[in-house]
């Protein structure tokens, strides 16, 4: 029985939502690391590397999304893990490994560091240094998007300034694991 079959069964049986979340998202081994050539030990190694780099607990580092469940919960069609890649064969279509780092103290530490780095959200600094980053060349107001998600308790690296990303410890770990797993590894920091 696959992870998605077990999840469906628990939902059909009307299991309490908190129990479903704890069982399938927090406690259950991830779908990706159950596939050959990966191992569950690699999942713990990845989580340990991120926890060590951020001085948080390994229990604060949780795989989420399709790499965890075997299907995406972003849309109503619940696309299977790597379905687009299987169809296209293009490396860019491989499913990401999405990681949630849930630690209020670390969230506040990062938010405060970015606040001070930006001169307390100084308009000139934002205009000069927070218009683009390694994720976006032009277009969105990164500062606007950053503060919108900050207010929701979510720090998204794709909206952080490059000056912060260049000094943070975890992007190096994500890059190491991107190479090792041959797929993008993305992190979100939650309060």
C-alpha cells in the first residue's frame, strides 16, 4: 500500500485532520526516500544537515509536498511525483524536494537579520538592492512579496535579498543536496 493509498484510507475513514497531518506529513517516511536508489537514511541526513546549518532541531525540518506524499497537493488533480518528468524526460521537470523549517526563534532571527541588513527596510536600500535576486531578474516587487509572506509567518528565500542569501548557511546545504539528488531542493522557513 502506497503513502497516497494510506492517506486516502485515513481520509475515507474520517480520521481527525490533526492526526492525518501528524501521521502522513510529520511522522511518515517520505515518498522520495522510499524510492530506489534513495534511502530513509538519506532523508535523515538531509534533515540533519539543514538542522545543523540553522542550529535548529532535526524535528523542525520536515519534507513536504510531492516528495513527501508522492503527489502534489497544489491543485485539485493531485499530480503524481515526477509525472511531468516521466512524460517529458526533461531534467527541469523533476519534482522538487520541498522542505519546511518550522521554528519560531529561527524565523525571528532571520527576519531580524534581514530587517537590520536592509537598514530597517530603508527605501533607498530596497530600491538599490532588493529589486532582483538569484530567483528573479525583474518583475515582481520582491520586498512587497517578502513582507506579505512575512506577515503570514513564512519566509520564502525566493523573495529574500541576495545580500542575505549570500551569508546564510542553508543555501549551501540545499545546493549540496540538489547535486546529490539531481533535483531542486527548496526550503521555506515558518514561524
